[in-house]
């Protein structure tokens, strides 16, 4: 199993984590679990309960809503934050486009991280708002 220090290297490259201290990154590294998904695997299914938050370290995923593709994401990007922030079902489906490696944080660790780091919470909020502005239709009522 890789040492947490290699997770720290990955975490450091995530733009929203760039201002966290080495100590904070080490703390997160101890909580994450590495997950590897083969191409075509549905990582998150729209409508399911939200259990985890994912940071991509390798590979690419597609985000889609009711069969409409929203966008793809790659290393340094994250997904799965919305259902954990709002305590609501998953808003979209996320599928591995190729073999994809992620670091996963479970709900309670993710929420604790945001509570302990208000600057990080604000940066994440900015990303979420951008996402919703780009594709508001994906989040409209039925
Ligand atoms: P969540 O709702 O937990 O699960 C599906 C994820 O897809 C969601 O969190 C976001 O990470 C991502 N997602 C949903 N809608 C968009 C969007 N409009 N733009 C980018 N990513 C999105």
C-alpha cells in the first residue's frame, strides 16, 4: 500500500488545496482511500445517496445528467462534493472514460475538512458556483 506521503504529493497538486499547509495535507492524506476504476465504470450514479468525495489523480471521467454530457474532468479536479455539501442525492452520473485513479474522502471526513478550513470551503464554493453557472439546466427542477 502506498505511503500517505505519496498522497500528499497528489493533494498538493489539487488547485483548491494549494494553500493548505504540509501538516493539513498530511492530515487529509491519512483519511483518503485510493480507488481505481476501469474504463466505463460508473463511479457515481445520479439519484443515489452521496457517500464520498473524489479527487482525480490519474485518468478522466465524464459527468452526465439524464443522458446529456455535461463535461469531462481530469487530474487535479474533484467531483462528488454537491451531495455531501447539501445532503441530497447525487446530481449527476460520473463515469470513468479511461482507467481512473482517485483519492476518496468519506462524507464525515469531507465535512470536517470544510469546517476546519473556511478558506478551502470558500474556494470549493466558488468552483461549485462556476459549475452551476455553466450548466444550470442540469440542476433545474424536473
Ligand atoms: P454530486 O451531486 O455529489 O455527484 C455528481 C457530481 O457531478 C456532482 O456532485 C459534481 O461533482 C458533478 N457535477 C454535477 N453537476 C455538474 C456541473 N454542472 N458541472 C460540473 N460538475 C458537475
